């Protein structure tokens, strides 16, 4: 077989050959272009995070050309009448300049802000997808950790940006951060003075946040995104359980041409969406808030949505949680927000290892779990989501109270109750729903789909016609992993360690309630049973004897 | 003879009340007559006395109105808050039950009981004479903590609230500051001079008549409205796109 490549003759061919002989592009294209990506809507949520991040970087770069991250005082003399002559910082003045005087400035600023909100929302919902489908399991635990890091960085990126305009809203937000830092025992005040360059608010914080916001945090995000994507290529993409999908293959579309074209198009759709939102819907109207001044606070002062849950914790935490040790205040009512946020991040990071330990499951998983087929994990996930929602809604208790004519005090009591009991209720309800869905799947796999057609037999008996599933649909319902409860095991010395006892307890918690997948014998028995009764239809919907008459029973 | 004494007494009473009113009311542009006061008293007895008492002395269900002045009546009745629809944490704004004339008569009657803040002069109500930038600063310091920086309103404790300030007339804004209705503190002329009150009116007029520069305002409620919007409409649209892109030809 000849391996000599023919000389290119066309202009494009020559250019491609020139590039290829210098960069080895064809090798890359051959390797990467043949990567397979399964197609499902939920697999595109990570893409949305990436695309909105790119849009935020592009628009943010434009904003850096015109924004002055400085706190020198001046008097506003721009076109916005209600602020003319008002003393303000250069940061706030330049934000107003971008909004009212710079060509396209307001649109870009709104794209930057809407894009940032969408970025964190997409990251969050992408993580939920990964969690509920079990895509974090071996070999993807490290990539899940990278994702947790990206989530935390996206909060940091958002919050530092929220604080930059130096308007009343962002200054109130920083004041809360200052309070949280000062609540840290012993070192809090020192850290606060170090961060703000003296007593809050000082004159340094905006330029310091600016360095974090435009350099350090984005650089860290880009580095982690690169690792994240390399891992995706190394591990290959997960896929849903369906006929033909196994742990050893990936069924889907190749990067070139299909996936790349779709992905590229999708980028522009997301871009168009953010541009459209920004053209029609106002976001963070900084001119409304006025310059930062530590004395006023506006009603309805809230952080952007992704910090909302921390704000909610502060709002619903009771004041008696603050106590004194030898005259030193320990402000647990404030610190609890930090403890919960750090706790949630640690819990997320540990979860894949915890679950593998409990289930004694060290296998590779490339086929996803349908959420119902991992009832305990799904229930824990939903319980967490409800818990998060309660804290999140806690931040908007004042607005909810006004709009629904409730008492603000009652809202706080309701949120305190739901903070503890909401997740428990959600856990129980979700687990029952999952198990119910599993039983329904089992029923459908055994007896086929209910058609709603009732037949009356000659001797008067009524039967309901069931339509058997085609094998492709049946696969999804019967081919899944269902780990069993593994009690604590003794080691080689015949002793059961404390850790193993705990593992046994968790295993019971996870896997005691279980709907086993159908065995082959059950399936065959059911088919024989159905044949015997003959009360199901063939794929055309005709009765089995083809005469339009029901079979004798 | 008895009739003559009664007549004299009546004349003395109405005349005395009139004299008292003309002595105490100074800046009130609208002239009120003894007849207005008498009509106002009739309206008061028929509509207000149940809670405020036959002589406006107050009862378990309503405060005394002696000394609250014409401004308080003009605000409470003119914005429909009084007569009260039902007892609750706070009287809600609703369509006024009395017309301008009846409101003025009620105000005249209450003002005749004792000196109190009068209905403000028009010169303190004209936004064109005020400084919206100065008013914005005063508003953020004195009003925004309850009413929100652009007057969208906000919650207070136990079901009370600071209402939205859009669509409130200049006169009612002034009177609210001056008399502190419902749960609002009073801002008398020593804490906010009439000129400063006019600056606040100018600020509210400016922001309420301005076209939002950035598009639909989403209620000017800040990040909560924006967050809900991005989750429901932004992310909703994104998920719609993903479903569309991953749909298979059938």
C-alpha cells in the first residue's frame, strides 16, 4: 500500500498542505475531529457556561478600556440630571460615563451583567445535571472537583464585579462582606483592615477588587476550564442508557463536522440571546442607586442571585446565635453563612468519593444513571436544592412579604421552619417518587404500555389492551445498575472497624429501599404470560389474530 | 326667648370657630368658610366619628385628630386611605371616597379644632423650582431605607410596608413628609425645610417621568427581579435552544 500523499493542485489544497507540514494540523483534526459527542439537550448546558463566559470576557474587556477603578472624589457633571453636582468616586463616575455617554456602553455593560448572571446559572444547572445523572463517578471525580472550583470562582468573579461600580448597592454589599470578615474570631478585624487598607470603606478596595476581577479570577477560571475540557477529551463523554450504548463505546456525533458546527452555531445563539436580553431589559441601573455613602441603605438591597443564598442565611439566622466568651463576641449569626457556604462546597467536593466508598463501587461508569434509578442520590440532591431554595428565597423575604401581603416577620419564621424541615420533606417525597417511577418502569417492561383500550370478550369479561414495548424502549427500562445494601464487613482479623460500621449504616440508608431491575427470567415469564392471555396488540395496533376479533380467553 | 338664646349661642359658636381658624391658618391658599367647616363636621360625624369619636377626640379604634391639621386630612382622605376599609397593619391606598370639595371641607373641620400643619402652598410643590440632585441625596439618606432608592416601595415589620411612590401627587408627597401618615416618621420643617421637601419632590418627579435608559425596568426592584428573570427567561430560553439543537429529525 502506497503511503505517498499526492501533491496538492488547488490553491486551498496548497495552503492547507503548507499549514499541515508546519503545524501537523491533520493529526489533530484526525484525532480530535473524530471525537464523539452523544447528543442530548442536557449535555449542552456546560457549553452554555463556556459560551456565556466567553461573552462576559469579550464585553468585560471592552469595559476595562473605559472604567477607572479609582476612588478619588469628584463632582459629576455628566448628562444624568438627578446626579449633577453630586460628589462621587471616579469608579462610579466612569460607570455612569459608560452608561450614558460611551457609544454602545450601556448595551455592553448590560450584556456583561446579564451574561454573568447567565454564566453562573448555567454552571449551576450543569452541575445539577452531572450530579443527578451520576456523571461524577469514576473516572470523572477529579473533573467534578475542577467543576466545584469553577463554581466557587464564578461566585467570586460575580461578586467582585458587582462591587466595582461603587454605587450605593455595591457598597452595601461590601459592607456585609466587611461584617462577615469582622465576625471571624480573633483575626477578623485584622483581615478586614488588611483587605480595605484601613477602616471600611477606605480608598483602596475598588482597585484591589478590580485586580481580582479582571486578572486573577478570570485567569484561574480559564486555567480550570482548560483542565476541565482536557478531562472531557481524555475521559470521553458519558451517555444515556439505551440500546447499543455500553461502558466501552460512545455513541453520538463526531466533532467534525456535526458537533463543531452545532457548537459554533450554538455560541452565536447564546450570544444573540444575551444581546437581545440586554437590548430590551435593564439590569443594575447604577444611576438609580447614587454614589456609595456608608450611611444610607436602600430597601430591597440584595446581592446578585448567586450570593443571594448567603444573604438569605444572614436574614433568617436568629440574633441569639451571637454569644460572648470572656467578653469577646462570637457572632455565630453572621459566621453561620460562611460555615454553610464552605460546608456546601466541601460536601460537593467529597460526594463522589463518599458515594463510591458507601457502595464499594470502584468501577468505571460511562453510562449515566437515570435519576430515578439512583433514588437516594436523587432524593439527597433534591433535598439540597430545596434547602438552597429556602436560603435563596430568604434573601427576598421583604419583597415576598410586600407582594403577597404577608408579614415580614412571618416570612422569616416560615423560612426558618423550611430551612430545617423543607429538605426532609423533599427527601422523603423525592425518594417515594423515584421508587414509584421505578416500579412503573418495571410494570411497563413486564406488561407493555397501557393503550387505554378496553375490550369486552364474548363471555362478558373486560380486558385492557397492553401494547408490548419494542426492544429499544425496553432497554432503557431494564438495563440499569441497582446496588444492593452491603452490611459492614469484617476485615481479615475478623474485626469490624468503626469506619466500616459507618459505611454499613450509610449503605443501608442508600440501598435498603430498592426496586430491583428485571431479571431475564422474569421478563421471559412475563412474555409467555402475555402470549397466553393474548390481550396485547402488535405494532400496527391490530388484534393478534388479525381478524379484528379478540382472541378467546 | 329660649329660641333667641339658642340662636345667639349657635352664632357665637360658628363665629368663634371661624375666628379661631382664620387666626391659626396662615399659609393656606384655599379660603375656607364657616360653612365649609360645618359641612365638614357633618361629613366627619357621618363617616369618621365611629373610630375617631364624635368630636375627633379619638377612641380605642382610632387616634385623636385634634391638632393633626388640614395636611393630614388632605393626605389620608385624598389618597383614599381614610375612611379605613378594614383594620390591619396599615391603611392601603385606594380610590378616594370623597371628592375634592368634600375632602377640603373635612380638612377645614379638622383644622378648625386646633392648629396643625396646613395644606402646602403651591410654590413648594413645583418640581421645576426644586433641585433633583440635592433631592436625590436627601431621598437616599431619609427615605430610601423604606421606600427603595427610586421609590419602588419596601417591607416593614409585621405586615406594614412603605408604599410605592410612583403616581403620587406632589401635594400628597409633601403632606406625607410633613405629617408622617401610617407608619412613616414625621419630617417637620426643622428636619427637612420646605425647600428640601421640594427638592425631594423634584427628584421623584425626575425619576418617575424619565424613560428607563436600559429598557424594561423589571419593577426597579433590583437583583431579585433580575435573578428571577435570568432563571426563568434567560435559562428557559437556553434550555429551549438546547432541546431544539439536539432534536432529531423524525
